[in-house]
C-alpha cells in the first residue's frame, strides 16, 4: 500500500507481473512480514537440520552437500525468484528430501558399524 503512493500505474503493473527478481523481497512485498519469514525459513530450516547432523558427525558428506545446495539456492534467490516456479520449487524440495535421507542413512550406517 505505501509503495503505491510513489509508483506510477505502469510501474505497479510491471512489478506485479515481473516481480523484484529477488525471492526474499518479492515475497516480503507480496505477503508482508509473514512472506519474508516463511521464505527465510524455507532455506534456514533445512540448513539447520544439516548443520545439526554435521555437528554430531563432521564426516557426513551428504549433510555438507545439503548445506552447499541450500547456500547456492539462497544466493541464487537473491537475484532470481527460485521458488516461484513449480519445477524449481519441486526440485528444491526433492533435493532436500533426498539429501536428508542420504545424510540420515549415512548416520545410521556409521552408528551401526561403530557399535
């Protein structure tokens, strides 16, 4: 609402159709503080999960790969709306689930061999 006081109708239409080319800002403007919070949690939640695995098992290459993937996606989200498209959002979710499974499986296999 505050933005519309300063923007011309054509600028508002362009931003509505094209967005800000930044996932965080775009969702913050579209959905307010809740949008910004949930966008941040989409990257921060899985990252904390993988960091927790690395904290207990520093040699877990799948957890390290998960953190790397999330970091690349989060940096990419600064210049493009990564999760706005169905196929990239699906790929992100699939990669997080697959890497989480591999990281937990690696933990379980190492725990069983050490016992």
